[in-house]
C-alpha cells in the first residue's frame, strides 16, 4: 500500500445523496454524532479506505482481536433522502496525508454524484460550561442562511477548520460540491456526547430526517455528569487555593 | 491533488514583467507590502496555486464562508511597466514542500519571460524600536548597487533567507532570473505595517512606480501606536522590577 | 534506493511456513526472543531488506567495522515445521515508512505461502515487578483460544499495537494471513531477557518446537539481577525521602 | 526540482580516484579538513548537487549576494594520485532525504570508478580538553589496520555514524566500494580547526599526499585559544560557585 487505497464492497444506486462526515476530532463530537446517525438509520457499509498516512498501529478490540485502522463509507435511505455517512478510526498524521486522503474520499463520493457535504466536529472552548452548547456553522452562504433559522451561529472570521471537516469543503468546492461544517461547542479534552447531540439535532432538523435520539441523549446526560463533577472539583480546588492565599497574606501582611 | 497544482485563469500578454513576491513571513511585512501594491495598482488575478504541502486546514472568512489556502498570481501595468505580484495565505509546511512550490511558481513566471525578481519580507530584531526601520537588501550584485542609492543597507554574510523569499532567488538564478530580497527591520512577533511601508517605498522608488501610500501609512501609524504601547508597558514593568530589587537589597543588606 | 529494497540471497523450498517476527521494540523483548530462536534453530539467512525510511546512520560493530541497518529473513526446519524468522536492527522512522516496509515484508513471505504470523514484543508496565511476567495475546480468535490454554492472557480492548508487530497482522489479514501478537510484560526502559524468555516459552510450547533455552535463561537471570538492583535502590531512595519528610514535619509542626 | 539533481560541469578523466568526503557535521571537523585539502591541492569543481531535501533557505555571502545550498564535487591530481573531494553547505533534513542524496553521490562517483571512500567528521566528547585530539576510525577491516599504524584508534562497538559519513560507507559497500570514516575528537559545540588538523594529518599521512598545513595549523591555534578561554571561564565560574556554597554552608551550619 504505497498510496491511500479504497476497497469498494458494493455499489449502491443512490439518488443525489448528501455526505455526512464524522471523523475523530475535538471532543470526538463529529464521530459520535455520525456514528449515532448510522446506527439509527441502519446504514450499510459499502466501502473502506486505508492509508499509509494513518498512524502505524492497529487497534485492539473488545474481544482481543485486532482491527486495522480505516475510514468507512456507509449509505442509508430515509424519508426519501439518500445519505452517505463517512466515519473512521483516525485521520492522517501529516498535512500531505490529509490532502491525499481527502482527495480519495472526494473520488469515491463524486462517483455517486454527491453535491452537498455536511462535516461535523467540535469547537474547543476549554470551558466546562453548564449552558447548552452552541452549534457554530461555516461554509456555503446559501446553506448557512437555512441553518441559521435552526439556531446555528454563523462564525465570522474565526480560526481555521482543521483536517477532513475543513479540507472536504475546501477541495470539494473545486469539484462543484457545496456544504457547511457544523461545530458543537465542547471543552476539547472530554469525549462529549452532549455536543454531539446538539450538532446532530440541528442537522437532522434541517434535513428533515427523523431518528430516535434517546441513546445519544442518555450518553449526553452521562457527559453532563462528568462535566459537573470536573467543574465542582475545580471550584473546590480554586476555593482552597484562594483561602490559602488569604491566610498567607495575613501572615505576610 | 498529489502535487502542487496551478490553475491558470487567464493568460495576460505581458512585456518583460518583473515579479514582486510577498508571502506570509516575519511580521507579515512582505505580504502587507505586496497586498497594498496590488490594491493600489488594481492588479488582476490570473492564476492560483494549491499544494498538498500547505497546512491541512481551510480559513474562515469574515462572512462565515470558507477559503481554501492558496498562493495567487496577479498582474498590472503601470507607468509603462508590467508587474506580476505573488501573494497568498500560507507557505508550505516542509522543506520538500517549499522546493516543490517554488519550482511551480518559477514554472508559471518563466512562461511570461520574467527576468527580475523582487522578494519582500521582514528581518526580525526582537526590538520595539522607535527609529525608522532600515531596509536590508541581499541578492544580485548589480541590483544591490542600484538599491543602495535609495537607502537600502546591503547585508553582508548575515543569516540565511528562509522560505520563498530566498528560494525564489536561489532557484530562479538557475533559470537565468536575477533579483534581490528586500527585508524591513521588524520586531518579529508583531504584524508590522510600518516595516511594510518602508520596504514598499524603497521598491516603488527604484522601479519608478507611483502609487498612493496613504492607506498603508495610516495602518503604519497604528502599528507605531501598538509598538509604543508595548514599549511603555515593558519600561513600566522593568522599572517596577528594578525598584523591587532595590527594596529587597535594602532589607537583605 | 528510492524505495524499500529486498535482496533475496537464496530461495529455500519451504512447506507452509509460519512467520515469527522479532524487530526492536519495547524492552527489546521480541528481538531477543526471535534472535535466541534463530540461533538455537541454526536458521539460515535468505533475504535482507533495506529502506530509505530507516534512520540515516550505520551501526559500528564490535570489531570496528560498519553495518548498514537492515531487516533480515532467516529460515529453519524443525520438528517437521518450516519457520521463517524476521529480525533486524531497526524499524522505520515515519508512519509512511512503516506501511511501506511492512508491505515489502508481506510481499516476501507471500511468495513462500506463509499463512500464519506470530509477532513478538513487549508490553510496558513501568514497574520493576518481581513476579513472573504475564504473556498477553491479541489477534486471531481461533489462535487466541489455543494460546490461552498455554497461559496467555487475552487482552481485551487495550492500547494499540504499534509498528511491525501490529501492522503485519493488520495488513497481513488483507492478504488472507492470520496470526497473533504475543507481548511479554516488561518495564519498558530495561532490555528484558526475562520477558523474552516467557514469550518464547509460550510460542515454542504451542508450536511444539523443542529448543535449548539455557542461554536465554542465563541472560534472563541477569535481567532479574538488574531489576532487583534497581528495585532495591528505588526502595532505599523512597525510604530516605519518607524519613526526610517526617523529620521536616517534626520541625515545621 | 522534485528529486536530488546533479549538474555535471565537466567530466575529468580520473584514474581509480579515491573519494574524500567532508560535509558539515559535529564541530565542522570534516568540512574544515576537506576544504583545507581542496584549497591546498587547487582542486577543480566538476559537479554540483542540489536537493529538495536540503533546508528551505539560501545563504547570504560576504558581499551580500545569495548562494543556493549545494554539495560540490572537486577533483585534483597529486603525487600520482587522483582524488575526488566532496564538500558542501548542508546535509538533508530528513532520513529519507539522506538516503536519496547519498545514492546520488554514489551514482556520480561510480561513474569515475571510485573504489575507496574516506569520510571525515567529528566525534563529540562534550569536553574542552587540552590534550591532542584522538582520531577514531571505523569501517573496512584491512584499511583500519593500515590507519592504526598511523595512530588511529579503532572504535569498537561505539555509537552509530550518522549522516553522509556513515551512509556513504554503508550504501557504498553494496556497490563494491570500501572505506573508512575518520572522526576527530571534538567538544561538539565549537567549530574545531584543531580536530580538523589531526584528522587531515592522519589521512594525508596514510595516502602519501604532501600538502602545506600552515593555514590550518594557524586556525587550529585559534581554536585552541578559544577552547582555553572557555575552559578558564568555566573553571572560574565553578570556583565562584564552590566558594558561594561554602559561605552559605557557614551561615546555615
């Protein structure tokens, strides 16, 4: 395997499908959202992608067997819509690898005449916020207008969109594909089902897809408990620190 | 996109044009100077360059849309001179990428019979100096003589010229192109319109191009205010530090 | 040498051989086990592999001569079984290099119709444990069952298997090869003949190969002495540290 | 320039020439020795090598002009011997680059039927020693015997030989070339003409080449003065430190 390789398992007949991408990234937000969607839609795998630009290891699964690292393409038909879902274990390790893999992904979906791309991810705030996470959108002007009606905040001149979520849109546009990137606010260092939930809710809302969200909601509540616990511990530590400083001030003063 | 790719939008008929390069670098000096020039000359874009050696992200623009990272070629005709201006969002991430992109740039400009190259950049001093920044020149012997008359300091045996500003001249010479690199003294960590102004003034002076500098002068004054503020804060901090040390010396002594 | 290159010295006629891999890694466990095996089986070298993805140096040997870095293929016939043993000085320096070299290795062994792979390595615990190291197995389900009978612990959902030990199994499966990775518990920063011994004992036990283990046992005892010494020094240091803390507490209290 | 490129300026007729390599490395020992040799032999440049694996900058020369980074091949005939000398500004930045450039070098010298290689370098000790630096040799067994008679210490099982000095010998052997690497003991962080002198003295002694060493000896004395000065300053600092510790001990005790 000198180059990124795609193994096509089957060739589903799809009618103007959209792509929904959720590869690993900040808070695993995109991956969690896309994986929930493909489970609820009973999506079927039709292609696998391997790359020498992936990390040089294999993953150990729950039953002790090994799993080579891959990106995987699934498809589903729901509410009259055809959907291609891209998920995976990893993203490439080098910039050059990112470009090669994204071009391979675009080669695959171009064959199915994909014209719209929705890439999902997280937006790191570094805060353990209690408030409902915002969903930030960047990308195609017309699509942004539509998503804004569903509560998406349009990000103006923020930081760059790194990895597949950004490159798919940038390089896809050169092939006539249009799309937007939806980013859920997340701490950044915590696996965040809550951010995944809000991102997915916005997406299915706009697309008019109906799915059961209960499993994701349950996990989102667990994420909330985790965040609560961390927040309380940090406040406790901060209070102790302040008291210690006051006592020291007393002695020194 | 396995390799650096150039998308030629139009083929202007140019008469012995010169190249002026201003890609991002130290203090953004070259980029600011070249972008001001292309705005004032109402230069037209005729080619775009993408590369898998660029960083693996896309930029978010002021209106929330995305912009793939590019280097861009513009052209203009002014005072009887044809000018090609090269600007862009980024430079490559690896040495190998730098060589590949610079060769692609040279391939483009060779078609237009470019024989003279002017690369613009900053020269980091690490100082928040109040004095007018010097413009340092390195490169072709005959050109340096000419620029010295316009106040350019010839740098003798200094540090290397890194990235496109240096490689364009080095690899260009192997194709019979001659040129110099003009570097404006700058702090290094501050976006510096002031250094951009002095570099551009020297360049248009030697080339005999007349442009309106007022917009750049205005921004240069803002840079000056920023530098003033940082300088004052640092002096204040240094004075406090000295006083604290004197007080401690009093107690200990 | 633009690509990984294999120099085939001879083409032994082998009957459904298995591959045993022991390249350098954690605690040198796999390398030590595989090298002991090839010495005891008087295995013969039949191919050498060089790669531009290896580190850019040459090794100095005990007699002052130089040795280019290589991976080496040996073969042996024992107890009616044909065995290919892969050992070497290094592994590649980049992920891309790992993929290229592992594919080259698979190209070689595929010619000999290898269907089973046994990759050997260490499993870092960071502890200077006195207990007999466990041997952990991951990989093919049916093989794991067999090895479990010989005392191998099946690892469920642990960390990834990095380098050739993992990639050979992952990429080999795409070519119809099945195998497992045996990892001996080891500190991680100490060359560990003891872990090599337990790994090799399990492997030859399952395969029904009989070899003299005395040389490896001798070196394993040396490793044990080294570990004992480090453990005692660390305990001594910890005790001193505790006493110092108690004394300080006395004064401060 | 996608690949390492050699520009052949002239094709000298050489009779079984030897190669002497001195590219930049530890203490610049090899480079200084080889450059002194080529000056004294009035060697002529016959080829230049550029590479996209070199650092992405150009050097500024004493007169303010720029110099693309290169490796350069010179030849000379002296005392009935034909010599090829390889010097240069840099070595590649990546392992893969090192392999590519060394193969290109071997391609060049193979055309001239080079059978013997002498690579020169430094051997870092981290000490500002006053004693005459030792010259350490590694490589071909027969050649080492000869050099040992001239005072070369044969290094047994030491650290690896990094970069061109090692790879030229390792990969050259695969082409039937034999040679040794001569390393002068040096501090490692100081440009060391003294180590260059001892390495060159040994080499010309064995080869039976007579050259004027006075210029190198002069610079070697300067290096010695530099080392003396650093040594004295470090001793002074160490003494001050000791005195301060004794005084503190007096007060605390």
